[in-house]
C-alpha cells in the first residue's frame, strides 16, 4: 500500500516457514497508482513475533527494491516491520551518496513500477506439521 491500496500483479511470490522462521520473496508489478510522499508497505505472509518487531525489525533481514519505470531508476531499501503483518520499505536516494534506509520513498508508485521484496523473520507462531 502507499496511503491507498495499490493494485499489483503478483508475478512471483513464495515463502517457507520452518518452525518459527519465515523466509519469503516476491516480485510485484504495480497496476494501480499510489500516493506520493507515502511509504511503500508490503504485507508479510505470516504474522511476525511481537517482541521481534519492537526489538529487531528495523533493517533486520529485509530487502526491498522499487523500480520507477517512468524515470528508469531503481531504489534499494531496507525494510522495517511496521505491524505484525506489514513491512515498510526505507529506500535510499538514487545516487551514490545516499545512505541505505535514510529516507522514505517520496514518489507515488505508478503503473508498471516494480516492487521486489525478500526477507527472513520470526513468526508469532510455529508452523503446523
């Protein structure tokens, strides 16, 4: 989401949960635009452990890349877990002097932009066997 629910086509999405460890990746293509100056958020496949969110979530185990198709720019990002079911991307600016995770993505997501995410985190409950 980006202040509004952004519609995407899920080109690829996979996750595996072993015990309480979740490993996931997804490739999403935007088909309905977002709102500028709002963070890019992506739903997690399994609810995250509450104390993990408050203690380890910032940048731990998450990566995001946003491809801005209108400007032909890629923004690499670290991810923060904002709730038990949502991660938020913190990209750098597009030049070499930016620090990873030092700002929010300020452009609005547009049709044909691409979001790639991957990560590892602790789930709230263990996987059923």
